[in-house]
């Protein structure tokens, strides 16, 4: 018969693809820039019991479109079901499940660490290793800005925590597809 | 033109002929404009009634149902109907008034965030922020409600904006929503694979749902099923999508489905799900559901595919477009029909050995058995009425015993299971189809929940017939308490019920009572012949249980039938 369909379809040969991918996914979602859209997306996640690991929202190059970047665990959630549910929201325009190898993903975090005179030098050294920036220095604390993958930020956190982490703020990852030559 | 008048113009442009609702402060401009509108406004007695009436209207006719309410309590009274329409995919538009723009967010008088409250169960919603949006949003709302997988759309209009003066030109171009493009055609390659899988199936079954009715695809389904004696079972919502009297029909499946239908699912090697969503009332214990079957799933909503039960062959599309293609592809394969003989032998065996049954000993005279009541209703209406239902045992018995042969004749609350749905939805159905017989089969627990709509029937001259299956109990809950909670009855006895005959009369309707099976059919005929609304209070056996039943959390093959001792034949 026509190309593309097998001659015979035996039932025992029919298989179902697995639902869980077992890895972290970054979904880049373009939505209409209208009031209430974030509530619709967030509400969908809580209602269906999908757990978001991080969420970042911001404008795009088109003022009528905003971008929501969120990360979630494909070992727990069937990503296909998540994206299909998201697509049902009328204000959702486009969803990309970013392939890790073709994606540049970045997150920024601010760390306020206690910096007694004894460990100040060490913290500055950590910052240098991580190519982080010291953005504020006070008598008892120092604030450091780190940009990178979520892994890098978590590694930095592990380094400074023993020295007294006063506060940490993370943006959640944003991502963009790599350019092609 | 005043924005509220453009609302009426836009509704007219959408072909609206009837709407339901109640006015209030925040939608005064709308109701002022309504005075000159060319469509009928049915003044219901409670906004929930208006919402369910809109649903019944839509389900009976296939046209979008419309309900209005004012802000605050008016809007929150609609919430149950909106959730109900979402669960059962009913094309509806709900138009609420909102407080004046400058009051929004201040907890102003009768302010409620209805958009926020209904967010989890609307197909979409619009908050008007500029009066010029009104005509545009109306068209978008109708487009969304009625296309793809249908559902409820909410339009919330602040009072000041509906009073504003705007330029109005009738809209001519079709609605374009960049984030909304339902795929309807079905991937032809997938359809071919499905046809070939069907050709190799030895124990196939079609499992059809409300999607068939929404898609108006009954004819197409019959063609496909008839192309090779495929057995068909239907969900509660799908009844009438395939004729109950057709020889291929196995009856309803699921918690109160037939033995044959449930065992066919259990033993099938191929399930073709069409516009059905593998709800827990169908699957029972999910891990043990249809253990031998591969699944072809045809649905307009891609998110339903592999949501609960994985599909081996997913086909996203409108059943009306997909089914004829599947029939064509299947016919082209010219398969050998006799390969289904063995399967049909099994199925016929199950049908013969395990039919629906009840104790018929009092059917000639004496105690009215609920099942007999449904059979009497079938005879009295020649099986051809639009039947709306409340929620409970009476609903399940109707689904089992009425035998719906046509689509849009069975209107009930399947997904949400809303008691009190029957009477208002009957009003909607009767307004939509004035030439049809419309009967509400009611439960005594349910009917009282929206009994105020009897007043609507009388005042608005909507002659629906309410056949009350009066068992003096919230019977379905009683049944569960009897079977699964050691017969510890807790708040299920209705105690001193109202005198339903007098109650009907107090509303200005006709009230009737029947206590003997011998008189029932005759009384039903009399009720149907009376030219006005009637409430017929039929006193039925109080503690009858609805069987067969798959106990909650069990697999289909563990279904329980009525105790044989009660069978007399
Ligand atoms: C609004 C609402 N409240 C509670 C329930 C739970 N419920 C399901 S069936 C039922 C009893 C219905 O009683 P009745 O209308 O008399 O029907 P019967 O089962 O006796 O035929 C109840 C309380 C429900 N489905 N809907
Ligand atoms: Mg009852």
C-alpha cells in the first residue's frame, strides 16, 4: 500500500512509548502578554499535581508575547501530558521542550554570606573560581552574584554554606536554543 | 452604540435564540438592552438553574447554551453549572456582570472574583477591560465554546463598561485565535495503521463516549461498526450515540455497566476508544483494566490520549471526520468476517447468562420497582423522549433500562454528578426543542435541590414532565452504606418529605401520585398528555439496589450482580 504504513499490523507488535523520560526538562513557553495568564499556567500545574522546580517569567522581543521558562522532573511527570495540558490554555502560543544538548540555560543567584575577617579572603577566592561577582560589601556580610547552570549555582551554594549563608535568592533557569551555523 | 446593546447584537449575530438568567445590580445595563433583544430570555429562579438550563439546551440541540448572572452571589451561583459543563464538555457561554471598574479589587458590594474562582474549570474566560472588547469577546467565546472539545466560556463584564458608548460594526471575518487550533482531520497514516490493527483483531470492542454525540458522529459510528459486526459499548455520556437496540450493542460499561460490556473490555485484544476518556468509573482499578488490550484512541482533545490509559495508536481528530476515513480504510482491506465468530459466541453467551435483571414479581400490580418504572417510562414515551436526569440510582437505572436509540435524547450530569441537574436541564431541553417530549427522571434527594425551577416551568410556560422516582432515600448513598459501610445508614433517609403533589400544585403545576405498578404507565401517559408542567410522584421500592456494580477500586471482572435469589422467572 502507500508508503509509511506497514503491510500488516499485528497487535502483538504494537508498543507504547514510555511516558517518563527520567531527566530534567526545561519548557520554554510563549504566552500572550495578557492579564491572568500566569495564574492560568500556575493553576494548571497545581490542579493537575505537576510540580514545577523553577519558574521564570519575562518579556520577549515581541511586546505582545511573554515567555515562561520552567523546569520540571521528567522522572516524576509525563512531560507529554504536561505540554498537552498547557497547550489547551488558549493564551499559550508555543511550547518548546528544550533539548539539553541544543540549549544554553542560565540562572542567576544572589548569595548573602556572613564575612567575618577570617574567611573573607576565602569567600573572595570562591567567587573568583566560580567567576562570580561581589556586588555588595557590608561590615558583616558580602553579597555575591553567580550566573550559570543550576548545577553551578548549587555547587557554589555548597561551597559557601559552611561559612554562613545568610540568604539566597535564585531566579530560576532561563534558556535559549543554540544557534546553528 | 451602548456596549450592552452591542452585546445583544453580537449574540444575535451568533444565532442565539434563547438565553437563561437572572438580573441584578451589576448587569442592569445588560438587562436593559435585553428588553429590545430579539431572542427569548427565560427568567429562571436560581442562577444554578439557569446554568443547567443552558447546559440542557446545548445538549439537546447542539447549539451553544447561554446563561446570565449578576456579579457576586449571582456569579457564584453559576459555579456548579460551569464546573458541570466543563466535565461533560458542554458548549456554553456564561455572561456575568461585574462591579464597576474602579471598585474591582476593593471588596466592593457584590464583588466576587468569578474569573479567579472558575479558572480551574472553564475552557477559557474573558474579563472585559475595554467596552470595545465586548463584541470581539462574544464571538471568540462562542467559537471556543463550540469548536474543538466543547466547554464553558465565561465572559465577565464590569457594569460601567457595559454602559459605555462605542462604535459597533458587525463582525464579518472568522475568529482567529493564535493559541487555539484544534486538529480535526486525524492523521491518515495513523488511521491506516488503526484499520490494519482492526483487521487483525480477534476480540475487538468499540468503547464510545460523549465525544461521539458532541461530534454529531452517530451515523459515522454506525457505519464503522457495521462494516464488520464490531461490538459496541458506551459510557454513560455516550448513550444514544449508538442505537441501544442495535444487535452490536452490548449496553453501557463501567461501574453499573452490563456484564457483557465489562467482560468484553476485560477480554478484548483491541479497544477502540472514540470520544471517551477512560474515567475511573469506566476503568475501575486502573492496573487491572483491560489487561489484554491494545488501544486505539480517537479524540479531539490530544490531552485525553494516554492521560489515564496509554494509547498504542493515538488519533487526534473530530470523530465525524476520522470515522469515515477509518471505515473506508478498513473496508479496503476486505477482511474475513468469520474471524469474529468466536468472539461473538462468547459475547452472546455472556448476554444470555448475565442479562440485567430484577425481581419482576410485582410488575403487574403492587410495589413499583425502580427498574419497572424506567421500562414504563420507555413505553409511555415510545422510547423517543428527551430524558434528563438527576444523580443517583434513578440515573443509573435509566441508563441501563431506557435504551436510548438516538443521540441527544439522554441528558445527564456524568462527570460532576450534580444532584439537582435534572429539572433545570429539562427546561433548557424543552426550550431548545419545544416539539419534543421532555421528561426529567428525578430523585427525591436531587429534585429538592433545584425545585424552585418548577416556578420557571409555570411562569415561562415550559411544560416539562417530572417523573419522580421517590424512594424516600438518597438511594445511591444508602446503597453504598449498605454494601460497603455495614449498613450503618448515616443521613440518607429523607425523613418527612414534602407532599410533592401539593408542592407541584402550589407552584401552579399539576401534581400526581402513583403507588401501584398497575397504574404507572397509564399515569405517565396522562402526565405526558397534560398540556403543562407535571410532577408525578411515583413511590418505588425503598431499598432496591442498583446492579450490576463494580465495587469501587475493583477490576471489571470482579463485578457484582444482583443476588440471584431475587430473580423470579
Ligand atoms: C450536589 C450533590 N451533593 C451530593 C451528592 C452525593 N450523592 C450522590 S447520589 C446521592 C443521592 C441522590 O438521591 P436521590 O436524588 O434521591 O436519588 P436516588 O439515588 O435515591 O435515586 C447523593 C447525596 C451529589 N452527587 N451531588
Ligand atoms: Mg431517592
